[in-house]
């Protein structure tokens, strides 16, 4: 019998992906799954792709409540903004927690107030194991905050470049496209197939997106200098995936593509989920779909004097449930790769 884990918010896309990954995990056992309006329904009713998983398909989702999670070894909180803090405050200290929501991602209360309502709950350990020193902090933590999907892609792409002093953290521009599952499962007119298919649309532009301060926070911590990020998210006509194109002004004109590649290769040497593609090959969301992998490529735009870093992730994998499982593996003393893969599903 493995560690007993709970999934709070199991009716959503991230919650469903957690259930899928837990179904094949060698060391983690789903003890309870909760939901709000969908409580009382079975997993198979809400997630038909799990209908063939014996035991899981017939499991009934319980109503939300900290008391339902208190007997578990670890709880995944896949809840909307403001709800994780309430649940976490009621959980015994012995229950380890990975929060997939935004409640505990930011240090700066002012940055929190710009994008969220209610009091600032504070910050937990950041759940990107690939960041410098992060793995050791996650292993010893009882509370971990998994970053947002856009933030994960951008942070992984930019960190080695700013940490090595090759890119200017004060001049970063990011344009990132995401699949519709990144907006959640709630019914919205702008997410209907007839609105999305065959169309791309920018949204939350000019610093309005809530992942912007997460990216700035991580970039600043990686290089020890203030950062400034102009971030434009784009809704793409696909169900899942993120392609983040990040550019930053070069620290000096002499920096080459080889310098950027060396920094990324050194920064992620031995990382099981990060792949620096061969020079000239660029990331694609299809290549990482269904996986916890990150595909990266970097190059110098000598005409513009900018470093270009492109990352592809699955927003429900490395951008949400996969990374949360990766964090849980470290917190519970299991192999970091247990139950996860870098192999995408194609076509």
C-alpha cells in the first residue's frame, strides 16, 4: 500500500489529470477525491476517459472540506483562487500539501492585491524542482505551491539565461499561447468550440495576467536583480499545451547562440524532464502532450540584440498535475520520476 493522497477539486481538468496520473502511480494511492457542485457523482461520470480504470471509475466524489482530507498523507489542492488558503489552514500539520492554485505563489502582498481579492495568504516553497536549490527545499517542505502553467514555461525558459548573466532581466517580452483547458472547465461563451476553433485571441494583455508577477519574482530570484516582464497570453484553438516565446535583451552584443545553449545545457544537466533540442529544431506542443516534459530551444537574434528562448509544455502536465506529482514524489521520498513520463502522445 502506498501513501494515501487526496485530490480536492477533482472535477476540473487539472483534478482529472491528477486522477489519471495517480491511477498509474506505483507509490501513491488515491484515498479521497472531492468536488463542489459535482459532489455525489462518480469519477467516470465526470471523466469518461477514466471509465475503464477498475476501482477509480466508480469512486464517488465527496463534498469539499478539510475534515475529509485530514487522514491522508498528502493532499493536492486543485481549487480556485482563495479557496486553498481556507482549506490548508484547517489541515493538520502532518498532512503535506501541494497547492495547484495561486494562493501561495507570491511573496509580495501588493502584487497579490493587483490580481486577487482577499488577504494575502503568504508564500510557500515554489514547486519547480529544476530551479537552483529548489529540489532540496521541496524535499523538506510540508507545504509546496506549484506555479501557474504560463509561469512554469516562461520561468524554465528564462532562468538559465538570466542566472548566467546573458540576458537582461529588466527587458523581457513573452508571448505565450495556451490551449483552452488552461481556462478551466466552467462553461463560458468565449470558450465554446464555435468561438475558439479556427481563431486565436490575445487576452489579459498589458500586465493584466495573474502569472506576470510569478514570472518576475522567479526571474529576479534567479539573478538577484529586479526584473520587468511584458507578457501577452494568447488563447489557441487546441485543448491542451503551452508554447512560450520569451525574448530578452542580450547583456552584451558579443553573446552567441552557443553561449545561450551552453547556459541552458549546464543549468539543466541531468534533469529528467527538460530537453534542450538540437540546434535548429524548435519546440512544439504536440511533442509534449500528455507528458511532464519541457522542450526548450534558444537562439540569438543578432539583428535585434535579443536572446530568444522557446518552451513547450503540456499545461495540464508540467503546467499543473504532472508538476504537482513531481513535487509530491520529492516530499514523500519517492523517485522524482515515479508515475511520470517525458514521452508525448503523437499525432
